[in-house]
């Protein structure tokens, strides 16, 4: 029943805005993402641009650039986003950084020109990420693959190792790079990196020095908005053939076996050294 109600509400929402000649769209983002809402203005604008969140003005810029505001600057006492808004002075595009669950709702763009005006409405839906950071373990000399979801053709996926760019794949296959190709003079992995078309990163012939924090930045773009998503992988490469977890398990098993053997020896010794009950041994 709830699904039917949501479906009808969505249909009415679309019909209402299409009938009104208003651009609209749904934007699905995850907590922690950043999103840019594009105005479509490509040069230094001559228009007045206003942004609203659930009918409250959150950003504005006029054509003369004499008045620019975001969040509390637009409405005193309504500090809603706490310095997480950024307004592009050239295009009027709005960036919301570090999305939270309370940022879901309707965002409305009003562009006011001297002889006309236009509106866009974005319905933002926030999801919860499965995990903020994944733990990946491997043994020295083996290959480790850091994966992601399937990549769409226009997605830009960039990999960082301890905040250093090490790989990138874009819609243009000629712009795909790894290690020294991405950063001239920073040959860190020496041809041991491979990035495939899905955006997954494989490290071959791993070394202990490959341990650290790997960050994947995904930019999902369209003509109306762009979403930046970040995934983190904590990688640990062990020097021995066995990881600490396996070693700990072996130690536990050996201790249990030792305890059983000690118990058997104690029982046998106790049986053979039992004291006689009387002088006749009865």
C-alpha cells in the first residue's frame, strides 16, 4: 500500500512540473557525498540566480555580482548547512559538500533574466553507505584488487594512495593513467598497477610498503548535476606467508592441544601413583 502511495505521489509530482514547464529531476546521493547542481549558464552571467531548499532561500547571486550570499548570509538565523554550500560566481552552480540525511528534500533554482525566467527543481534522496572504510589484507608477493561498482561510460574514477594520485579512468580511454603517467616523477609502484574498465584497481607483486590508505573518488556526471563519491580502503600487506589472524588461530589450536596432552599425562600419573589403603594393599 505504501509503495502504491509513493508511486502515485511520484507520478503526480512529475505531471505537475511537466505541465508547468518546470525542469525537474531526482538525485540519489549517499551520506558523505558532494553534489553540484548545474544552472546551464556557461559564461559570466547577467542573470539573477536564486537557490531554495524546501522554499527557504539558501543562496543567491545577482548579475552585477554586487550581492552574493549562501546559507546564513541569505537568511539570518537560518544556518542550515554550516559552511557546506559553495556558489560558483561565474555560473551560479551550487555545491553541497558532505551530504547528511537531513539534506534530503526539494531544491529549486530560479534564474531571472531581463525578459524571461526559468526554474529547475531537484528532488534529493539520501541513502546510507554500506561501509565508510573497507579493510583489505594480503600477503607479500600476491595481487590485491580493490573493487567498486560497475562504472558508467561518463564516470570519472580517480585512485589515491595516501593522498597521492596513482590512477584514473575517464570516458576518454586515452586519458587513462596509472602511477608515473598520472604524476610525472612519482613512480611509486613501477608498473605494478592495473585499472580496468569497471574502475577496479589491482596491485600486483605487493610489498609491505604498499600498506596504507587507498581512496577512490567517483564523479558521476550529467548535464543537470554532478555527484562526487569517495570510498576508502585500508590495505595491510603482511611480510610472512601467514596473516596475524591465521597465526593467532594456529597458536590457539596448539595451546588447546598442549592442554589436552598435559591433562592426559596428569591423569595417567595419578592412576599409577595412587596410595595403598592398608598394609596389605587392600
